[in-house]
């Protein structure tokens, strides 16, 4: 599967390109106030903690280690002191979890899209990374398609399927954003994560990118990608 990531030409994206890294953002940094912040059905935290403590005991350790990002919420629930009334709200628990255990990187399936260039590619002065996800399955294994809804879902963390509820929280947006055709990759924390350079198959330069910036990207591809990445202009 091919996915694309539009980016301005800034210091951080360029350093990440040089080092084969992608940045995974904290949900709290997103501009849309409802992004990863869906309404939550509140419930008794002590009851919820006991429920998932029981569930934890049934999950093999190797499987638990692979639960990312849900693993973070399991750990938080397991270690939470339910007698501490100052911490005893589900909403605060979820906020703490999002800040500590969730990192998100956003992609699209739209190639050379005018609106994507305007919104995310610095009005054609940036560049677009083209990834073939099958060439780095371990990195992209949790890539998930964003669902667009007329009205935002209410998340129920007391559901029998906590993993599903977590993904609803981070992969649901309003229908007015359906034009983005977004996919999201979730990791167990924010920060930089490295991909296999072979999965980056092409870089598309914006039509308004400067000659200097174009040369910088060309040099990075020569030095860090052994000229294996195609380069083109939109």
C-alpha cells in the first residue's frame, strides 16, 4: 500500500528525513479540539480498574507487550491507586494516558492533491514523502484508516473491547475532513521513530520549492538513501 506525507521544508522534517525518522505527535498538540478527544462515557474508576486487572491476568505477557498503544492504558490502570480521590476520574486518567503513551503520525492516500499541498505542504513550497508500507511491515503494521462521521462517537472504556475503543478515540474525525483520506500510525509514545529507508520510494517536490531547498533534499537522498529514492515535482 502506498501512503503519502506532505510536509513543509523546515529544520525538523529535514533532519528526520536525513535520519530515516518520522515524528509521532502527542494528540494534545493537534489543532482540532475534537481530534483524539471524543466524548467519553464516565464510569467508576475503581470498578474499571478491577475489570482490567482481571483481564490483564488472562493475557499472555508476550501479547501484552505487543499492545501498543493500548498497553499504556492497561499499565496505568493496573498501577493506579484508586484510593487517591484527587486522581479518581476516568477523564484525567485518559488525558494522562494520551500524554504519556500515545504518539500519532498522519498520512494520506491522496497523491499530488492541491488542497493537501496548500494545507500541509506549505502551499507547494514543501515536499511529499511517498511510502510503500509493504517494504517495512514492522513499522507500518498498525496503520489504520481514519473513519469520518457526521457526529462524533462516544467512547465507552467499560466496553468488553478496550482496544477497539482506544482506536475509535484516535482514528475518528468529523465528515467535513473526509477530503483528507487520512491514515494514522499509532506508537506507544510521542517522539521520533525510525523506518527502513527502503520503504521511502519517492519524494515529490512542491512546485514552489526553492532551488536551494531542492538541492538540500537531493543531497540527503544521495548521502542517506544511496540514490534509491525517486525524486519528482508536482
